[in-house]
């Protein structure tokens, strides 16, 4: 549990209301639906595209079938020790940097953060796992399966018939985090007349919205490591996201010496949030992390989902770069900020935050 600083004399944000309100409620509602039934839906087709059956329970947000085995702890990626007091998911500390890039199928670069979040689905409380998947979806790319040859169809200007899953009257587009997940689907349905294409995640989501799909199914043949995200949740997530996903992209990339400066620059111009809650003793304040030697770092977030997944019940409060600069200026004992502490995260000192602090002048 992170510690809280006392509320500064001047509020750090203009409104006490949470712009991220509703993510926790949505996750809880989907989780409740997961327990409603485990009846399998009929497997149908649309536009001759590959389709899979999904259960009512998987529409609850998570793909673990009732009684499905949890992933073995030994299969999980090794955790890196975090210097701040960060929460744990499934008994493992959040990671500082993104895992090493992999290609489980040669030529197809896996989205390792999304793949690993899906791998934790059976390893954490259902609502928290759903939020974890949704936040890690907001970076990088996903793979799509297309009926026929995608390059030929694109060259001819024809629409791409995506793989879909049908549940009653609901239709979900299929997307994949890795080459291995694609292979699992091909093995499950045996449809070899398909091709794969990787696309930026926001491009895929905008296509899902424009096409009237009810959401997406991620890694459908990878039970329990699959998830179903409804359009309502995805639209809310996209509406509150930086259109360029600047910080998420920087933190997911290789951690070069230039990244700290790039993140500090991004903090001056992208949407930001802080986590507002109640500390021990009932005093309101903003969440902060502390190192073992007592250094204090204000928690700053790139998206309300990053606050919700912490599981502390905090409110995600929007904050401008100038307000952040004034908040840091109001308390010299704060050593800097930790950005997206749920991971991958980065810690920036006051010296590294010079572009932000300059906005207070």
C-alpha cells in the first residue's frame, strides 16, 4: 500500500472528481456476469471469416473456464525488484521495465506486455486482471487474422474480413497478442486459409468502433489466458487516452539513457492524472511512493486505468503539467515523481523534471 502525502495548501488538481470513475465498477460488473452462466454459445460465422465459440462466462471479461487450472508460477516472467512501495499482482511485484521483445513465431514481434497481462488472468482477482489487460492493451500493436491473403485484399482495395466470435446477437472481433496465440487459434479451428497482420492498437480499436462490433476477444484459443473487452469499456479507455499514447510507448520501449528526458518532456504536454485517496488517520492526500531510504516520489499516471489497476480504491484526478509543477514546488521534500507505478514505470528526480518545474514560473 503506497503512502499518502498530506494535501497541499493549494489543490494540485482543479476538481476533486475522478475522471476515471467507472473503470472499477465496469470491471466488477463484468466479473459478476462471469459467474452467471458457463453455457457455451453456438459457433457461427460472419463474412466467411474464422469464428470461435465463447462462453457467457468469458463475456464476464476473463477467459478462464470454470475450474480451469491456473498458470504455473514457474511459467511467469521473472519479476524485478522495485525501489518504491508498489502493489503486487498474484504475489509478484510490478515491473520497472518492459520484458525483452520476443518473436514466438519468426517475423511476428510479440506484444509482450499484453501477452504477459493475459498470462496473469488466472493469477489475480478477476476485476483487477481485467483492468490489467485493458491498460496494457493501450500500447504497441495487436495481430489480426484475415480470411484470405491480407496483402492481396489491400492491394485490390477490398475490405478485410476479420476473424470474429459470436455470442448470441453480439459479435466480437478477434485480436492476438503474439505469434503463439495466433498459432493456438489456427490449431483450434484448422482454418489455414487466413493471414496475419499486425496493426497499431488504436487503429484496430477505431476499426472495431466504426464497424459496430460489440468488443474484442484477445487470444481466444489461449484459455485461461484470454480476455473479452466490451466496446463500452474500450471507448471509455480510448476517450481518456493520449492520442499518441506517448508515455505508454516510451515506457514499453527499450530503456535507453534518453528515455528519462523524453518522458519528462512528455509530461509537459500529455494528459496526466494523480491518485487521490485517504491516508492512515483519515487525512486526504495524493498517493506517493517511498524508497527504502525515505525518498518521496509523487505518483503520476498516464491514464485512469493505471490508477484503477492499483486496487486501492483511489480516484484518478486529472492534473495539468503546470499544476504538477506547483504541487512539486509546494513541498521541497518530494524528490520527484514515479510515472505509471503499476509498471512498466520510471522514476524521475527533480533535476530530470526541469522541463516540468519550469512551468511553475
